[in-house]
C-alpha cells in the first residue's frame, strides 16, 4: 500500500473513533443535565373525602429530583347550595417531600364545626415548593370544584404533619 492510502484509512478510522467517543461523552452529559431539570408538580386529583371531612390533593412530581412543598394556601369559595360563608381548615401540612416520578397525597382536614362541602363549592390551592439545586421558590396553583357526584375511593394520605 502506498502512503496516501494508509493516511486516508488512518484518518477515516481516527475521525470515526473521535466521533464515537465524542457522541458517548455528549450523550452522558446530556442525560445528567436533563436529570437535574426540575419538573413542576402537577395536581392530578382532588377529591372531598366525606368520612374524614378532608379535601385530598394528589400531587405528581414528574422530575427526577425530590421537591419539597414549604407552604400551602387555600381559598374556599362556597357555591350556591352552601349556607356557609367560608370553610375553616383544621391543619395545613408543611414540609411535604414530593418523591421523584411519584404521587404524594396531601390531606387538608376541615374543622369539625364546618359543614360538608356542597355542590359548587370551590377549593383553590397554591403550593410553594423548592428544588434542591436552587434557592428559588416556585408556585403551582390548582382549583377544585366539588360536584357532589359519587367519587372514587379517595387515595390515602401518605404524609401527615401538623402546621407549625
């Protein structure tokens, strides 16, 4: 073989080898970077649990890192059928960890002297959460209107903490 052929074959092999190694390194760095992108929590389900007199919110964390709900706020707006001007909450859970790629159910227990939710009652929730790689605070809002129709068996709360 002459020198030009050897040089050409060696160059093609070096380019293919460099391309393969570079692609492998880029792929791994991209997977690592995408894994650190925070997913915004999504309220996938909200139901009123009549026996426990609670509103249950199921929150899905689509990200690959755990998030922590640091604050919650609730606004109860009575519907046309309700004689109550507002609802009182017995406790508001705080510092709730949202597991990566999982669903966490949060129970908001209403006070005993508060009437049951009636058809048309609205519950608006705002969750403040933090991400482990950032000092910023993020917010998610969700509205739930009680329909009064029979509901599926509500999920069991996995985390109960008294407000501090």
